[in-house]
C-alpha cells in the first residue's frame, strides 16, 4: 500500500505538494459536524434508496442556500441517469468533514459495514476504498487516484498484512492464556 499512498500523496490529494482544488459548488458539502452527518445519513436511510435523485439530494443535504447552488452541486457530482450513489457522496462528505481522523474512520466504517457484523471483510473494504476514492475524485478537480489494478494490489497487500497481525495477536493471546493457567510458572521462575 506504500506505493499507492506515495502516489496519492505526491499528487497532492492527501496534502503532499499541494492540495487539489475543491470544486466550488461542493463547498457546502464540506466541514459538516458529526451530529449533522449522522442526522443526514439517517434521513438518507429512512427516505431514500441507495441512490439520490436531484430532489432527494437537496432533501438529504440541506446545506444549500438556494436551488441554483443545489443544482450546481448535484451536477458537479456527475450523476448517472439523473442519480448519485448515496454512500459514495456520504463517504466524501465524511472525509471532508470537520471531525477528527478517528471519528471520520468510525463513521465511514459504520456506513460501509453492510452486513452489520461489526467488521469489514475484504469485499466491504474494497467497496469503501473504491467508493471513497471515487467520491473524493468528484470533490477535488485535480485529484489523481490509483487505477483499479493499483488499488487491487494495495487492498491485497493490506489484507495480507492484516492477516499477519491477527495471527500474531492470536498467538500472543494463546501464550498469555497458557501463562495465566500456570503453564509457564514452572519454566520462567525457576
């Protein structure tokens, strides 16, 4: 994942040598508070399908001063057949919000834990990254993102490292359990 992060960083998306320009019509979608985001996302879940048409977009994101600015923002997000993917837009809005990093990650995690099992599997993680990067590409005019092949390599590498960490943690947990049960008491302190 290092090469991918370096590529994104060097192109400026993450603040490397300059920050890409935010699309002006989308400025009202940035710097939301956690409470406002949760309220808007709950409204989205309650009243919309997974996609947003122009009317639903304005209804969910009540941050535009007038219809003209709401129309400009909707069209700046390049709707397909008059619809936007709601999770893609919410992912980008969360990423550009005024929350702390951990708060952003936890909210994005909540949005994309689609099976509700409390963990992101590889498929959900892939959806998160693709959706989040696509949403940020829509928000930032000059953002350069990894292509699909680079992203797939990064995801595979990430999950390989995660599996190694889980295996280490499990081994450590077993050693601690064994020690607590007296398995090491005669060997360590004699």
